[in-house]
């Protein structure tokens, strides 16, 4: 019996450490700019050697970010205000040594780029800056909100996401117009 308790405790400590590490890896910055709620985020340390190897082999590499803006509702289920699915794709051509990069929001292409610069590829896949999420008219004054993001990568690399299928993080803020 004592041995089982120790095993459960060790397992709980390892899982807690993995969750804490994941929360530190995804940096989220909510921004209220004029009449729009903007979001910037970065999946730090995700552009690993495994990801570079997958890209160099010609595999289509995709990072998907599921973004939710939610209002904190005490003693009830938090209300979802806005959602977005952000997909960043790299298709490397071994013959021309060029990366074809695409960024989509909710299935619509919003930006594309062709480059030979690997540092541009790393930023493209892991950083989204000032993406409009919703108009501020949908937000109530002096209410608490949070942005929650879940990040997944394909092909899956063991060093990117560790044990989890996705990395999730969130950032809280109070809307003051």
C-alpha cells in the first residue's frame, strides 16, 4: 500500500512539472488597441532540431493554435466571447531550397511568403503578432477575461510537446476601456 502511494505521488509530481513547463513555454499577450482586441503569442523553444529535420526532409510542417477569449463568470461556466484557429504551414522544397510559408485564420489564407532564411521560418511557425480577435464592443467594462491558447504541431516531435498532445497556456486581463 505504501509503495502505491509513493508511485502516485511521483506520477503527480511529474505531471505537474510537465504542465508547469508547458505554461511557461507559451507566451500570450492580450492587447486592446482602439476598437479591436488583439492577441500576440509565441511558442518559445518550439523550433527544435526535430522540427528542422522534419522540414529539411520535405515534410509539410504545421503548427495549429486554437485561441479562445473567455469571460470569467463566478460560480458558473466561463462564457466564450471569441474563438479563432490559427494555422501556420511550412512546405520546404528540397530542389530550390525555399520555404513556402502560409498563415491561415479560421481556414482563410491571410498571409503567405517564400523565403530561404531559416530564422524567418522559425518565427513564422512560432510567433503571431497583433492578430485581431474581436471588436472591443463585445467586451463588458471592468470585467475579467482570459485568453486561452492550445498549440499542436504536425508532424509530432517528442521534444516539442513532451508527453502532451498539445501545449496550453492562458493570460488573464481586466478590460478597462
